[in-house]
C-alpha cells in the first residue's frame, strides 16, 4: 500500500511540475508556454532515469562491491534479504566528513545506498545496521523515487525564482517584473513546503520498517542521536540543497528559515516513536 501511495504521489509531483512550469511560461508570455512545457518534460525524464546518478555524483560517491566493501557490503546483502528486495542495491561511499547516509533510485531493482566517510568513522556496527535498514526501508517503500522527484521539483522552481529576472521575466510588455518575480518565489516556497511535508511523513514509516528489518530499534535510535549531535558540529556541505530530503538526518542545521523548510521531523520525536516499538 505504501509503495502504491508513493507512486501516486510521484505522478502528482511530476504533473504538478509540468503544470507549474507551463503556468510560469504563460505569465512571462504565451510564446514561452511551449518552451517551458519542453523544459518540464525534459526534467521529468531526467528525474526518472538519471536522478540516482546525479545524487551519487553530487556526493562524489565511489562504488563498493563484495571485494572492496568488506563487512559493510555483507551487511547490505544480509539486510536486503531480510527486507525482501528483488536485488542487492549498489553501495557507495562519499568522502564527506559530515556523518550522514541516503538511498536513491527509481525502483527497488535500480537502487543505491550511500554512506559518507564521516558516518563510517563515527558509528559502531549496530548503528550502521540501523541506518542501513532505514535506507532499505525507503527503497522497499519506493520513497527513493518520490524523494528524488520532489528534489527535482524544488530545484527547478528554486532555479526559476533565483534567475527569473536575470533571464528577462516580465520584460517586453508582459507585465510588472516585480509582481511576476514574487509569484515565482511563492511557487518555489510552496513546493519546498510540500516537499518537506512529504519527506517528514515518510521518515516515521522508514524508521518503523527499518527497525523491523534490523530486528531491533535500538541501533537506529543510537545512530539517530549520534548523527544528530555530530551533524551540528560538522554540517554537510553539498552542491544541491534540494537533495536534503534524501539524507537520514537533516543536513540543514542553521537559522529559523532553514528549520522551517526542514525535510525531516525532529530527531527527538523520531527517537520517541522508535522507543515505543521496543
């Protein structure tokens, strides 16, 4: 049921992206509607086929296999079997010092899990197992597709909001440029709020399912508390903030605006719910 609901959400997000971009083109001028429709279709195809590769590349991920992945790869194989996945996801390591992890891919058979070096250095085997199981739960529930698609939606709208005036929006007698720019910013903020709401809801489900896959919630509880504490000391600096929803703990730890658009529920609340499972 969770996978079906997420597939519906994905269709809605892709359709919403298409409609919103065409509407923005219409605000600029009728002659821009077709180019913006083409842009939306290209973005949709990119989100579907290449979002996992883009996410891994953005984090400079290096793939590990059964020969180079050691205990971590064997853990992935064992937990993937427990989760009932059709195949073992690809495993990557990112050189970032900030401790974090994420899963990506458009389907369970096209999925990947990535750990930062900071996470591997920080966590013990039980904590790594808890995090791995959480990410496999995302893959099993097809959260990874909706996460990467929503990241594309947020990224495209943020790009339009940032560069709209520089590209000449509102010029040539098509309306007040300031009004149009405000409308685009509102659209981008709305997309960010929607994305964060979707992300927050799915984290609770992945926590609970991950605890079942691991056989206990306590490894994940310890991992979340440790990752939350260290992420504040070593923030994750990566080139695409629109991908924040992919990670197990919120990479943004800054001001009130960042917290408003946080893509994850508070760690303390996630831990509380996990303790109830124990």
